[in-house]
C-alpha cells in the first residue's frame, strides 16, 4: 500500500511541477500584453539545440572505441537518427528508430 501511495504522490508532484513550468511564464510576461524581452527570445531559439548537443555528448561519452564493437553500434545508430530526421523531419520517429536499431545491434554484436 505504501508503494502505491508513494507512486501517487510522485505523480502528483511531477504534475504540479510540469504545470508550474507552463504557468510561470504566463505570470511573468502576461498573456501577450507585454513584449517578451529579446534575451528570452534568444534563449528560446538556442537552448533546444544546446540541450540536444549536451544529450548527444552525454550519450557518446562512455563509448569504448577500443572494445570489441569499436563504437560501431553508437555511430550507426547516430547516423540512422540523423539520416531519418533529414528524410522525415520527425524527431520522435528518428529517436525511436535509432534507439531500436541500437538495441538490436547491441544484442547481436
């Protein structure tokens, strides 16, 4: 019973945190009444790319090129993600197909 209550509390807290991140900008900048500062607009343009770059570095930081696979599953999966995104322009599809390819390669190699 305690585990279920714990899970419910975690879900509620995460829901409130998610809601707060959506509402705070509305309280700070209003509903279109105020002009959003230029630095906030700049951050809105560059932060997604920065976050993706950090995620790529984080994913590839422990690749062992001296190991048996020489990092081939990671390199191939990364190439699949990039190529599929360039062809389909669908981020979720690209991540799912790259992850699936990586998992298959790790199990086979």
